[in-house]
C-alpha cells in the first residue's frame, strides 16, 4: 500500500500531516479489517498493528 499521496509528499519529502485526517484514515482501515474475511487471529494482529500506528 502506498501512503505517499495521502500522508506525505510524492517527492519523498514528508509534509506536516493533519492528525485528524491521519486518525480518520486509520479508522477507515480498521473498519475494512473488521469486515474482511480473515481468520480471527489474522484480524486481531492486523488491528493491533493499526492501533500501534495511532500511538506513534
């Protein structure tokens, strides 16, 4: 997955990210994972990784 167009510059130089937009993006990914057809453990691990991004 590429984040450069959403949360950084495509030239390789990041720019300040609006925290609200960043948190919304993570929330959207979490909702997608919760609705995905994954095994319980895979889903749990993926959500934990996303939650780790929120705390950075």
